[in-house]
């Protein structure tokens, strides 16, 4: 199905208007978002980050939304440090809605907050 620019902007705006939860992955999250997610067991400090609608900006005529400010996801402890994050997953509550690959993998460092820099978590409403 063809989607006009208006329709794709509307979709991006609707997604950005929700409380989006971000997950971190060391590879593609797969169709259900569970593949390659950072570990939460054995004392790891990783947890998915819930964002607010105000954290996202829809870019005019671009059919995409992006994070309007830095988003601090979590602070790695010794058990959760050392992972190379390459993908972000997007969730509405327990429902996985998609993912984006980072430009380059980013290593988690003990005691250093893992932050998604402003303008780097963009998602685009496009046909696959």
C-alpha cells in the first residue's frame, strides 16, 4: 500500500505521542524484540527505559520522529558493563513495535550512564 507523506507523518506523530519504552540490544532485536537484549539477570543493572511523549519531536514532512533531548537509559554496574549496544528497540508497554540500528556500536561502561544522544534515536514511518 502506498502511504502519502501526510499519512507517514501522522503515523510518526502517533507513535511519538505515546509513552515509548526503549530497549538496548547487541544485535538486531528480531521480529518480537527479544533477541540480543542486554541481560537483566545475575545482578545486572539494565532495565528498559520508559520515555514520555514530550521526549520526541516529529520532523515536518520527514515521516519520522526523533528524541528531542538526551535520554539516559541506565547506569551499568559491574555485571552489566562491557556490552556493545548496536540497536534500540521500541515498545508500547509489553508490545514491541520496531527497532533502529545505531550508526556504530556503543560499549556500556561501569558507572557511566548509557545515554542516547539528542537526535540519534530516530524512527521513520516507512514501508519495509
